[in-house]
C-alpha cells in the first residue's frame, strides 16, 4: 500500500483546526460564565518560558498552512499575528481552514518525496515530504494544540479528552 500524503495531512489538519476552534469557543463561554476577562485566558501560559495561548493558536495555524503549502509546492501565506481576541483567533483558524481546503488532492500527489526546506531559528532543515509531514509538521501541530488545551484546562476551563479528540467518526 502506498502512502497517501493528502489523506495523511489535509483531513488531519482540518480536524485539528476544527477541534481547536471548538475548544476556544468553550473557553470563551467559560470566561463569560465565570466573569473572567478573556485576556486572562488569551495571555495565560503553562510556564514562564512558554508562549501564551494566543501564540499557541497562531503557531497551530502557521504549522497547518505551512505544512499544506509546502507539500503542495506552493507559497505559504503569511498572516500578521495581530490577533487579540477569541473572535480574531476564530477568524484566523477559519482563514487557515479555507486555505487548506482549496488545495486539490492532485497537488499533493507524489509529495512524499518532494524536498521540503525550512529555516528554523537560523538553521536550514531539509526533509523529504513524508518525513516532513510525519516527523516534523504533525508533531509540531499537535504539540501546540495540546499546549493550548493544557493552558485552558489548567485555568479551569471544563475540557476533557473528547474536546481534544473532537467528533469521533
């Protein structure tokens, strides 16, 4: 059986974006119910040297659009990272979702062996497409979704495993 990059990436990225969107909706509702200023959650972090929730969500978006674009061999769209509210984060996730959905499956055909090069902290990393997807992009994507979940859970938002996993199909 051959590895299908499209099936291993696009539906997975879309589901993660949707699950994070649902988690953020639940957090916004919880903040309102407990009379907590949204900024408390948006600026919360698990440790002093970790990014706050806002940045975690931006990185999820960046990772998803970057992964899909690089595997498709197209330019990665740039977003300004100016979000300051739950609504703006939701808009960013929706924009990311719309971008990914527009990538046709045929554009990812054969990308398991496409060379992917990125700059990370001044270092150039080179991958074959499948290694990039499975060994770098998806782990990074899930790391930042998990960090966002954990920040909110730590702050008392009533989230559980099924919120993280989303709708089981």
